[in-house]
C-alpha cells in the first residue's frame, strides 16, 4: 500500500523533460552511494528506500519514496555529482528518468519552475533535519516513537481500533529508520504491546494511543507535510 501524494502542480512541467521510463524490481538498487549522479527520478509506482550504508553493513533509512516523489535531487548540482545515499527498491514499480543536462536547460529557461523546485528541495531538507533532531535528542526509544508517528502520518489509516499502518515493515527495517539494532526495536515494541499502546497482527501495526507516543518525545506538532517518512 502506497502513500498517496501529488506532485506540486507547477512541478508537473518536469514531465515534459522525461527521457524514458524505467521498470524497477524489488531488492535491486536504483542507484548506489558513490555512483555518478546524472539522473533525476520521479516515482510512478512502487516504493524506494533511501538509505545511508556504512562499511560494517549497518544502515540508516532516511526516506520511503512512493508515487509522486522525486529521487536523486540532492546530488545533481554539485561540482562532482555523485550519489551520497543509496536507493533500494522495496516494492517493484516504475520511475520516470530525467537527465541532468536536460533538467539544467529547463531550469535555465524557466525561472518560476526553478524557484518551485527550490521550495520543494527546502521541504525535503526540513524533513531530514527534524528526523536527525529526533534521533539525536530522544535516544533509541524516542527514535522509534518518532518513526512510528511519521509512518502513521504517511501510511496510517484510521480504524475503529486506532490507526493501522498499511506499510508492512519488518523489525529490522524499523531499526534502520532508528539507527539502532533489531533487538532494541523488538524490546521496545514488546513494551508498547504490553501497555496497549500498539498491537501487531500478522506484521501490521495498529497505534491505539498516538498521544502517548507524542508526549513521550515532547512532540512539537510539526505539520503533517514535515512529520513524514516520505
């Protein structure tokens, strides 16, 4: 199940510059850290996980991108453009590919479009900043609580029992969002289940007391467009 979002109306002009469409298969990489950055991607379907992987194999997941998201934008305009993060396909789908030189030409001719794209990039920076704030200030427990809140805003569906997270995630994938181990996430989720804050059925998490999670990390009630994982 994908988060539903729409590309800002003014940015839909970028579809005029699409070079080709590309099928993406689960488990493969759209690009990897260190490879040359010469393409921008627009997700048409599927889910792509944006992560930082360090040499010992540990992974920190920063975004889960789905329909309507741009990918690869942060690395295109440096002097020696290389991808700083890796993009792994979590759910098969399709992306539109825009070449860097064509994008630069489009921006050079359309200043209004350039400004709109800068606004969109600024929003992505703000999302990343708030995620790192939660990781640094609130420790492992706070990082998990913050992640659950963000996932709820991106993929939550209200039910009679609470808010059902429709995005299936393993405990290891949750741990990657938190920069911690699977064992720590297992223990924290178990504590939340025992106190009735959440329930888990066949791998799907339902949040029964979202306010508890927010209060535990002194939530600043950021706007939903900021407090998300996509």
